[in-house]
C-alpha cells in the first residue's frame, strides 16, 4: 500500500509514505501528510507492559461506552487484542524514508502499474462508468487512486485495525487522533458493516482498496452495490471505488478539468510567480509566454498556478482546482502528481516530456535543518527548524535566492546550502 506521506508542498526530498494516516481532520484531508518525527525526539523507552495496556483498555472502555459504543461491541472487538510493538516500530521509523519526485513517479506511474490499471478499467468498466455517472469523477482518476493506494486491491493491508489503533492510542504520541479513529472503528463494527477480525488495514488504520481511515469511512463510505453494507474490505472493490469518488466529489471535483497540464516556461520567466498563491487564467499565463508542453496555449480550464516540483531544473505544471481536491486525499505534491499523471496515462495521455535532475544530490534531514538554521540567522522568517521543506521554507528559500541574485525557484539543493555556508 503506498500510503501516505507528506504534507509539505515541496516534493524533491520529500517524505513519501503512502499509507500513513495523519492528524488532519476529514475536512482537511483523507490521509494528509504525516510529518516526520526526528529521531532525537523518539522516546528511548516505550511502554510495552501488558498490564499497563490492559489498564488503558479498561479505562478506554468507559470512554467508548460514553460515546455510544455498546459494551458487547467493545468486548467483542477487543477480544484477543494485544499491544503490538511492530506497529510502534513502524510509527517511529517513518521519518527515515525519503524519495525524490522522479523516483516516486517512476513507481507511481510505472509501465506495470499502467498496464494493470488498464486491465482493471477493462474488468470493472461497467461499475466504474456507473460510479463516474453518479459522482462526476472520471473513472481513470478513481482507478489511479486505487492503483496507488493498494495496487488495484492486491495490497490492502493485513493488520488488525483495532489492535493497531489501540496500540497507537495507548502509546500517546498522537493519542488523541488515534483514539478518535479507534472510536470511529468501533462505530463501524457496531453498524455491522464488517466483523472485528475482518477489519484489516495498514499499521496506521487505513483500510480497504483505497485506504480510508475510520473517520473518513463514517463520513463518506458508500454502499454502491446495494447489499446493505459499505464493504471496502472484500475482494469486490465496488463500494471502495464509489467511496473514493464520493470523497473527491464532496471536495469539489470538476469533471472535465485536468488536475494539471505540463507546461514550458519562457526564457527569463519570473520564478517568483511559481506559487500556489499566484492564480491566473491560462490566457494570462500564455501572455507571459507559458505554453503547454504538447504545444500551443493551455485551454481555459479556470484559474491556475504554476508548480515546479523539482525547481527550475525539472518539469513545470499549470495546476487547477482538481489538484487541490486530490490533496484532500494526501497533501504531498508527489502523491497528487502521481495520481494525476497515472490517471492521464490510463486515459491514453502522454508521458511527462521534461527531464528531471536525476543527478541531483538531495539534502539529508540533518542538512535541511542546517539550511533552515542558516536561513533564520540571515534574517529570513521561518517558524521552526524541523527539516521539513514546506511552503514557508520554500518561500524563505526564494527570498534568499533573490537577495543573492540566483534563480528563485525555492529548491533546497546542495548549491543552496553552499551559498548559505559561504556568505
């Protein structure tokens, strides 16, 4: 399961972990970015005592009943549940995984994934067409989410969700979030949609073909096949695919509008305009010399901004409202581009034309923090030194680059760090 990773608006060197649920509420994202946990913040000792966990379960039982969970449902759900050290190990180690966007896209939109996606579209053609007709989300987009989230249903997760969520809630690092997910999971069991031990998913509680977390399931899961259950776990993907379409539709998906279009930028382009805050109609971008990579002007699909996921050295995209809708599923630029590009390929579209800076040596987590510290020392505003290349850091990088007369593309490169060290 690919899952999730990443909330920072910059993708090169971004943490990409597709299967993690985050602390952002449903209205923000289905499974937004999970921020890396610096290794120095990881507790040296983790409580694993069965007695302490058992005491926590007893106390939680009262809280769950107070929120409407029947005692019988709770007791059945927790029968045989134990503290799972492997779940904590996965949670602690997530900050160690980094991937450049080009490497991520090599996997997300690989020939094999495209081929299997075309087969899935063919196999479930009628179902996907019916879902598209009802929710107004293109079948290729739904299939792309399915492909990245569970490799078209072949990797849905085999971890007991109640045990995983109970372990994470007891552990306490994000206890409030995971306890809320655990309550939601119990409500799902109480509704009769699934039996306790059949509720399988990722270590962070993401479930089914398209990896819904429990709160998102309660809000938007669909019984599309009309059997009386919102079953996202079984081999039949119908309800899961419809649930994904319902999710995207709720947050404003516009049928017929692309997530983004690859573009070429003119010589002398003002890279300061490559910001999510700068919105222009395609005709206005065309007036500045921005053209579709395929040639000609980009059609008027609404206001758009320019995204440079690898700085000035890689592909450039003109992104529209649907980009932000996919972000509701996962905040990472790499993930959104992965979904969008895979869906384009499934619909017969072209590969990305621009080359990527594959020889680029990324900053390590330690170097990213050094870069942030040096930026602050030079008077460029940053909220904190955390090694996360988010929008604030990108804006600060651009401001610094402008001040020293280099291309302000916001890219956290080794060259940037050398400049900071040398001045």
